């Protein structure tokens, strides 16, 4: 809406990740983020790569700026921390992250309920959609991947444009160093997500090749092309950059 005098971007490594809402806006005034590959695209950049989640940064900033963290605000912040760390499981977890989570718990956020909603709970449609992806699973030289097509989405009545967190299931496969998922957005656009448990690999290095970004262990990109074209190119590039060094 019109009438604002400050533009704040949150949890975006580069300006393109914010989306088309910024197309008619000349300047971002404040950029709050934790991605190591953040391009510092704003006038003021509060970027803290060691933080496990941008919500962890926000929790400290809001209190420093004198805002009261109500139970509702605490719930939003804790939800964001849970989702960004996949339930406090990512490699960038540190003791201070749990201390911030405990502080938000003290301020009225219901940790068990929020954890269930963010990590455990799945709709019937989401589980059917995930099943469609699991039925198309492939493996090659340390990489596992699958696709989710527009037809899969239609047949399962899944309402989202994401993978229903299927990539996190693929990343649990013991024989895979890298998990990939390809989500068809339309006839010419594919959303790709990378995950790795290896401390020696950096999947954001591959995502950068396709205009995306993220973290060493988790990254993503929107890539132009057909599902088959993108799938072939991304698998080959991932193999080349991470396994054939």
C-alpha cells in the first residue's frame, strides 16, 4: 500500500529473492538477514551469518530497540526459528540459538504446539503430494532427487507451490550426500532445492550457478526451462561442482 517511508527486506540473500513486490521501489533502506552470501543490497545491512535464523537476529533487535515481545510476537519469532532450522537440526545450530528459543518460550510462545505445526503436521493433500514425489525417486553417484509436476499438484489437490518439505525427507537417505528436488512452477519455470549433510560440501555454490543462493547445507533457485531440461542440467552441474573436484 502507498504511504510508507521505509522499506525493510527480511531473510533475503539478494534483492531478487524478495520477489516482484519491489519492482516499482527504488531503494531498500534496511536489510536484515543471516545468509552468508547476502549481497548487502540495502542502505543499511544488518547481516549476521553465524545466526541460525533471521528471527534469531530480530529477537535481539526488537528488544534492543525497546519493543515489547508479546506472546503473539514470540510465537511468530519462534515459529520462524523452528522452520529455518528444520526443528533445530541444521548444521549452524549453536547453544545461543536454544537460549533465544527458551527466552521466547518464557515470553508465551507454545514450543510443543509450534513445533508440531511447523515440522510434524501435514495435511492429507500434502502427504499425497509427497507420495507422488517419492514414487519418482532417482539416484546417481551420491545424489538423490525427485520431481513434483503440475500434474502431481493437480491430482493431489495440493494448494502450494513448494515441495511440502519433501526435500528434508530425501536428505535423510543414508546413501546420499546431496538431495535435490525439482518443483514445476509452470511450463518454463522450475524451483530447485538442494540439501546436504556433508560438512565438506557447499550446495550454495551450485545454486549460485543458477542465480540462486542459500547456505552451505541448504540452498535454492528458480530456473527457467522445462522440467526435463532443468533436471538434467542441475544434476550434471551438481555432480561436476561437488563430486568431481
